[in-house]
C-alpha cells in the first residue's frame, strides 16, 4: 500500500533562528528534520520566526527570535500568543500531525489533540511539574536517549529517536593534528559541560587544547560569576587556545583536525550533539559516563568512556588505537540525519490514519 504524503507542522522553540547563526543544538536538529522531510515530498510547515531559512513552508510567528527581547520581558505571554496562532494555522493547513520541539509551553494545544495528533520531543530534561502535566494529558513523548527516561519512566514515551547529524557537512577527515578539542558553553554551574576538567586533562597530558564555546550572559548571574572567577583564568593557561563561540563553518575543521574531542560532562545530558558531530568527522570522543554517553559512544571503538579526569588523561595516550574510518562508519549507520528522518517519518505514519 502506497502511503500518501503528510502535512506536518514543526513547532520550533522560537528563541533563535533556524538554522542557528552560531551553535544551537535543538535548532540544528529541527532544520535537518524539516529539510529531510521536505526532500521526501511531505508538506512541512515550520512555525518559527522571520529570521528562519528553510525549504519547508515558513509560518513566521515573530519577526525575530524571543531571545532578542529584553531580559525582563514576560516570554510566557509571547508563547501563549504563538500557540493561538499555531492552532488556527494547523486547521487552515489541515495538518495531519503537529511535532512540538518547544515543550510544556506548547501543551495548551491539547485542546485540539482530538483532531490533530501531537508528538513532543523532549530536547531538555523534564522536572516534576512538567512530568505531572504530561501524565495528566497523556502526552505522546519522544525521548532523545533512553537515559533521559530514567527520572520519569512511567510517562507515555512512544519512541526514542536519537538526534542526527548532516554527514555531508561534517565530512570525514582521515588525518588529524595533535591538538584536542572542547566544544561547549563555558558554564560550571548549570548543565556543566566540564570545561575545567578538560583543561586539567590538557595539563596532565601536556597536550594543546582548543576551546570553542559561548560565555554565559551577564544575565545568567550565577553562571557568569562562576565563569569570571574560575573559567576565565583557566582559559589563559599556556596549553589552552580559546576561539570563542563559533558557527558551523568554523566548527567543522576544528573537529576534522582534532586528535580527540574531550566531553567530560558533569550532568545527565540527554544527548550531546558534540559527540556525533565529532564522530561524523572521524574524530574519536573521550567522555565521562554520564547521561546518553554509553548510548552514543562505543567504548574502544568510537572513543573511550571514562569516569575521572585521570582516566581521561590515560585514554588520551591510547587515542591512536581508534580507527577514524570506523568512527565515521558507525556514525553514518547510527546517527545520520537520514536515519533520524526515517524514524520520525515512521512515527508520524503510526500516529496518522492509514491511507493510500
């Protein structure tokens, strides 16, 4: 039976442009998903901002992303307005399914869930309040790793779909230089990526470390204060070169030429696009055993999974034992954008009535 093409609404977080001008994990995933689905002939409507660029039909709710608003703005009010616009547009375009990437702020759309199936991808961790409402509504949830389910295992998860990377852009590079690479926000408070641990490993191994990532905004008072006090001095060490927050064009060659990417996360990160971006280039990743790491990295094959900075330093000395070609092949097979689109497309058909 030939399946008809679907009309699919994609709800972005509305914070920054799609694709992101610099680094934005969720926004990059949404961009790849919209492009892949459109290429397959589906009618995709992206609910986003006027700054977005997409092959899908763009429905711009705001001229710019909400992060461009003054810090004191009550953004919940803007999201309430956005959901009313999306509800009307969903009927106008006769959408078959709505795919939400925003989270709990989109739950007001459940008033129309009896007419249009809604699926929510959990790009960020859940908390007690969100979990309670998801459960009350019977929200259909997609986790981006199995580890992400652990705090709230009884919610209605309908699939785990791993994020995918564009393996054409993140192209394979067989040879590397001698530096190691760290990519992530310079925060040591919330969602700590482990910048200080990575620098400690560079000192222990006497290897050069290139650091790319965003400095916390002064509006993030706790994070910014910690950056000024602890991280900023560490970035001045001789073994470190800080290149700032980079865009995709700048980031790819950094991955391609790195001997290894250090990923010493200090929290239960649901996925971590840095890992698959590096691996797509053939660059192995040495990561702490937290969050989704054991689901993404194959220990001894695509990198090393460790528990401490000392173990990470020892793994650096064994990094040449990893076959970069094998790293690339594993990523193509398991974390390509095509595989991600395959899995979401299958999910949409399961949620929609079967039609020729």
